[in-house]
C-alpha cells in the first residue's frame, strides 16, 4: 500500500499539469468562439470554463441578495496594446457570476481590452453590482461603468 501511495504522489503533479493544460486549451477555444454582447463585453458559454472560474477561491468577490461575482484580471498577448515600437499589453477582466444555490446557474464574461486598467469603484446593490474601470495612458485616462445583473453585464 505504501508503494502505491508513493507512485500516486509522484504522478500527482503530472496529472494536475495535464488538467491545467486541458482547461487552458478549453479556455482558448472558448475565447475564440465567444458571443459578443455590446461594447467591451463578451460572454463565454463553455460550461467547464464557466464552472472553473466560478469555483476559484481567489480574486475580488462581491455579492448581491441573489448572486455573487468573482473578478480576475487577465493579461492579453504581448503587443496587444498596438503601441508602435513596443510589446505593451492590454488587460481584460474575467467576471464569473454565480447564483446562491446548491446547483447554481453560472455565467462568465470577459470585459476589455483595457490599457493600464484599475477597478476604481464597486457598488453592491440588492439586485446588481456596478463596477467602474479606469483605463488608458497616463495623460488620457477614461472610465467605463459596467452594471452586472444576474447573468448579464451591461455597459453604461
């Protein structure tokens, strides 16, 4: 029994690494087949990715009376800022929305692309969450507001 335990322990990082690679691959496929809603917001409908993001324990967490959200900042590819002569990147935010239930309905959205973004303000209400993201170059900062409802993200 001890030998079997050691073998499983030795191969555990390999199994975890394969699972991570599989979920990364699914995430990339999901991003390529996203449904654009309006402006900066894209919904991801791949159930495994939606469940993965909504089950993570870290990230910024906010809640209303009937759902909570998790927000994660994501770096985009090198050069995504399209600044001449640089490899500067933009960022996006992943917003996972999950109902309070034993088997909750969950949604996942990507908001962005933003240059140097910062979540400036978050207002939690009973039925929605309003997020203000400040972004842009130092001399040209802009703000965008997003109203998050149960399974919908709307730009204001």
